[in-house]
C-alpha cells in the first residue's frame, strides 16, 4: 500500500512539474506592423525556432503593407484584438522611415518623428492594461541609405524604449553585425527595403532570444509555412511553401551573433546609450 501511495505521489508531482514547465515555456505573441515582418512569413519562422528549442510560441499577425503604428491605432481594432486573448508579448514594428513622409532629392530619408514616439506611447499604455509586455523592433535602415538614417533609427528606437522601459529587439544591430562578417549574404531583396528569407530568419532569431533570453540551438532543417502575399499580407492558409532551408553552420553563426547582441544589451541595462545624430 505504501508503495502504491509513493508511486501515486511521484506521478502527481511529475505531472505538476510538467504543467509548470509547460506554462513557463508557452507564450502568446501578437505582432503588429507592416510588410517588413510579414514578408517570408517571419512569424512562422519564429514559431519554428521556438519549437526546436523547447518553447511553444503561438503568434498572431496584424500587419499590412505600408502601415504605420498610427495607422493601426486609427483602424480602431486594436483594443478588441488586445482583449481577445491573454497575450504575453506584443511586438511593435514601425516603417523604415518612422512613418514620416520625408525625402531629400526624391529619396526617402529618416528624421526624428514625434508622431512615432506618441504612437508607441499610446500602444504601450493599451498593452500594459492587458498585462502583456511591449517589445519594439529596432528596425534596419533601407539598403544603401546614408549612415545618418541608420543612426537616427537606432537613436529613436532606443530613446522611446528607454523612456517607456519596454523591451527592445536589436534587429538593426544584428543585421549590421551579420552583414559586416558575412559580406556575401544577402539580407535585402532587390527593392533594397524588404528582407530576403535569410533576413527574416535573423529577425525571427532576434525575437526568439529577446522573448526567451535563450540562445537558439543550431538548425539543419527546412521551414515550411503558409504563403503570405507580398503585396497585402494576405495569408493563404491552404498554400504551404518552403520559407527557408537552414543549415547547421549558418544557423549556428546567426544564433551566436544574435545572443551576443542580446547579452550586450542586457549588460547595458537593456538600452544602449546612443547620441542623437546631427
């Protein structure tokens, strides 16, 4: 009888431990933004990376081509979507020009945007009311953009993240590091704006490590997922395509760079000190 009781106690204890671990390793993620996060079905890559590392990430994507964060707020759907589920993290993604219609000699440029800051503040206020955490993606500049544009993006994302004490996903810093060390890798499409599948994989890796605080293990697999239309972000759920074919060497290098940047950010207190570019 004692043996039966002991076995029962051990079984119950094991079940409780498993349940607790399951709760800790499961996250609901809402991603809000535009084409830079829906190209190549980046959210599905994020889910796959998480699954391969023992986490269960369920993502919902709310992103349309050309949308700014203010556009999403103007739609009037945000409060309903935020309250539709118990989100753990809400990821914000702004345009590559911070939503500003600003150009020099016909070329889109980046300047400090107070409209962008206000949009993030409004989003963060709504997100905090639900109990979720805000993550903002520090986005890369357009390819071949003047150096000052990249500096202004980095400064602006860091400034608002520090002000609101929200999590920052250092995508720009990671793209820069990968491009410097692997000059033959193409992260931009021919339009010099949108990511290639490899660029999306790097973004997904940064989000994974930002959310879990873990380094992704090397992957040697092909990732499949529903096709997302480039033009409007429409998800063709019945159309499963190859998103990227990742090999061990490449994924190990990427995860190493990603985690190094996450650690640098954490050691700096969560935010780098960046001077406002002149």
